[in-house]
C-alpha cells in the first residue's frame, strides 16, 4: 500500500535516505550562520581572548533573532569603535555597510539609530564577565614572570569626563566652583593592574567626591594570598594595611600622615636607613570611613618595616621619602629591591596613559550613565586584548611585555586587520599572517630610560578663546541680540 503520510516540516521518511539532524548539529549550524555575519577580521585576530558563550544569541528577548546587528556583531562593532582613531558611531555603520556589500546582502541604512539601539541592549553583566575572562587569561599566561615569584598589583586612580547631560550630572557631578552648564561631569576611576603584564584586573567608578580608598576596598576580592599591593601616598592607611595583612597580602606604600620613626624608637635596626617599627592603632573618630566595630577588630599595632629612600638622580622633585611595608625579612627582600619595586610603580601611570590618551578614554562620548559604564568597560576589554597580543609577541621574541608599546601595537593591528579574513584565506596562510602581526608588534622595543627627567609643563600654547562662564543657551541668545540687523 502506498504511503500517504504528509511531509510535515521537521519530519523524516526513511525512503528519502536522509538522516535527521541532531539538535546539537542544528545549533552548531545556527551559530555558524550568525558567526558569518560578524566582523571577521577582529573576531579572527582577537576572538580567542573573548569567551564565545557570552556572545551567543539569547533564546528569547534581545538578540534572539538573526539580524545584522546581532549580539556578536554589535560587540565587535563597539570593539572596533574603541579601537578606531575616529571612534564615532557613523564609522561603525559604514563598516557594516561595507561588510554587507562584501557578503552580497542589502546594505543597512546610514542612520546610526539601529546600531546605537543594539549597543544599548548589551548587558553590563556580560561585559563584566568578558573583562574578568581577559584578565584571568593574562594571569595564566606562561610568560607572566612575577617579582621574586610573587604577583605585584599596583593600584591608582584617575579622572574621566563625559558629555554634559542631566543624567550624567546626577551620578558624577561637576566641581562646585563651576556654574551649571559651564562644566562637565567628572568621574573617578580606581583600577588594579598587574605590574608584570599590565593587565587590568578590576576597577570601580565613583564621583570625584569619593576618595580612592573606598573604591579600593570594593576590589579586595581581586587580591589573592601571596600578592603584593603597591600604591602611592593616598593609600597609606592603617586600616587597609591591616586588612590586606589579614588576607595574606603584603603592602608596599610610601609613608604619609605620620612622622617617620627614628632609630632610637625602632624595634630593630635592620641596616642603614632600614628599621623594624611598630605602628600603633590610630584613634577612632566619626570622620573615618570605617565603623567603630571595624576599628575595634584591628590589632593594637602593626609590625612594619620603614625604609628611607634617597633619590640621587638630579631633576626629581623628591630628594628623599620613606617606604613602609609588611615585607620585614631583609634577606628575602633587600631594601634596594623594595625601593626599585616602588620605582616601578610609575608604570601604572603609563597604563592609564594608554587607556586615556592612546585609546581615547579620557573624554567619553555616551550621554547616559548606563552607556558610560558600558563605554568604560569596552575600553578596558580592548586594552586587555591588546595586552594579550603584546604578551604573545613578547613570548615569541623572548622580550618582557613592558618593553613593547601599546600605541605601536594598536597601529600594527589597524594595518593588518584588512588582511585577516578567514573567508578568503586558508588556515595555514591565516596562521602565517598572525605570526607576522606578532613580529610587527615585537619590532618596536621601548628603550629603558631610567632617570629620565622632563619638565612638568607644556610647550603648545592653547588657543586664545575665553572660558565659558555662562550656559551655552544664554551666550547664544546674547550673540543673537547683540548681532547687527540688516
């Protein structure tokens, strides 16, 4: 008898001699189709540093449908926006138009509305997970040579500005001495970096009215037993040194807000200008940033080491200063080695320069607090990915990561990206080009310029424009009323 069963979608007849596809196979094909619409060059070169599951399409809701601005495409578009010298949304839309034309698909509109809407749907939690993943990968890299086999975490803070919108002003208000409409919202960023690799491990954002110490305390989970914390004078705090010691983390900070201990008052003289001292617990008052209960749990005193450092290099502003540390063994940690370790703390200023000047994070562009946080996160992700490339290039050439230039690495990446397209290259050719990219990154070796002295001033004169002392709308109205009529 002839089979009259209708051929419904998804059903299979044995007479067709076609095996049914498994659910996993269908999901793999779906991911492959979506991946084909990504910005392939960036994904090919830096995709190994990004967790793929964070960019998969959602089962329902945002990014669940197959569109040009999928979650993966939107992420890499945002990534390229940070990496580009222009940094505008229109540039990303033009890139998507060229990408669609190369695929033979319909080019999207020149309007940035669709891309900006898709960018706003990226979840902060997903970007946070990507940043943590990049930091963990840098930590596990085999070339991460630590200082005396211990990881050194340098901490510092910096300021950021953003567009003058009411929403941004409420979260990050401008300085009080500026009139409304004449300034910009100011945020404070406190970040922890790995000194050896330059990787950004964690960060916190606050307003400029918040000190860096409370922001650091929100990042205590970044530190692991055996780490060494290095900070400037702003982090010299009895409470924080005690808390780090409780977590088996040693501290190296310059002395501040206390008088140095004299030789006669020391517990032991370990060497020239090297003393073993006692730090008594300070008296509690209401102005402290911790509670009276937390103060009561602190030890009555801390046994620390005080080292006097004399700066012999001419041109430095400081001639001598004191370092206090919990590394009290002079045999394992000589005084000169600790002084040199604090000298390397200056690298954190260079890390912030790479973020703010080279990647353009100094002046942000987004107009809402949520998008400002996403923009900062994307800058940090791009920075860590560049550090990944530098670490691999340094490994190939037997160099230290701090010997390579972030700016030169970004310039090399921008020039090599058009060549890295898996759709037109064979795997062997792809690997060859990536190896040549690493060679180009490692070609620029920074010279060791110890003792470099530069004046703290600028030569370029600013343009002779007066400062804005009134809101823009008021000044525009004054210009209209003062202009002569025809």
